C-alpha cells in the first residue's frame, strides 16, 4: 500500500462526530504515516481550546488560522491529516486538499446526534437543537464533502478497525484511476 501511495497525504473530511481523529490515528499507524489533526494544531498555535477561539476572535478568524495550518501541514508527505468539519467551506483549502487523497467519513444525523449529545467542545453546536443544527450544517456542506475522492459511510456498529479495512480496500482502485486520469492528460 505504501508503494502505491508513494507518500501521498490522506485527508479525512466530514462532519463533527464522524471519528476523523480516531480513524486517522489508526490509519496512520497502519500505513506507517505521521498523523496530524488540524484542530490540535490550531490549539497549539493559538494556545487556546477551539471553543475559546470562537468566542475570543470569532469564526472568521478561526477559519483563517485553519487555512494557514492546512497549508503548512499539506507541505508534508506521508501524513494522515484529520481536518475540522468546516475545512471544506473555503475554496482556497481545496487547493491543498487536492494534493492528497481525500476521504469523506459520512454518517447519518441520527448517529451524529447520539455521539455528540454530551459534547461541550464544539462551539457550532452549543445552545441549539442538536439534530436540527446538524441537519442544516450537513445540508449546507454535503455537496462539498461529496467532492472528496472516497466516501466511507459509517454505520452505528462499525468499529474504527472495520472502517480502516474498508478504507484500505478502497484506496487502490482510487489511486489507480487517478493515475489513469493523470496519464490521459499528459
Ligand atoms: C467545526 C468542526 C470542529 C472544529 C470547529 C468547527 C465545524 O472540528 O474545527 O469546532 O465547522 O464543523 P471536528 O470536525 O474535528 O469536530
């Protein structure tokens, strides 16, 4: 698999609560890749937890730092990068994501609601009806997530290990078809 990927980065995109961090760590381990999480990097740069950043400097400034962090991390190779759920919102971020293989972790709003019911760390989900908030965010974002290279749908009983084997099974055909597109263009 490492030879097939040739050091290409893997970006995990998807809604909050889809398990990008857990799956990403395990996937990196499987591939002998480094692991990065854009939210963790943002917290390190700003020395503040994500929820504080939103209240102190606002979402727009958070998005700017997020783009900066993505740009820097995308310059690495051999890395699995778990991204914040909103990374797909800025078109400039796609120029970095597109350099790697983009995997969309998708899950139903029911499953996300169950997973996020007791979460107090995500500023976009506070003081609101969780299900309707998730529905409206997913409505706004679905067509963007769908621009990823691979979609992995997460069912309630899937373990991270099950998801990893589904991802690993799907990567070869995707890498080979991208190579074919590249060869036809050149
Ligand atoms: C956000 C997702 C969060 C974090 C921030 C905003 C979003 O990351 O970046 O709270 O806009 O969906 P996770 O997807 O890792 O929870």
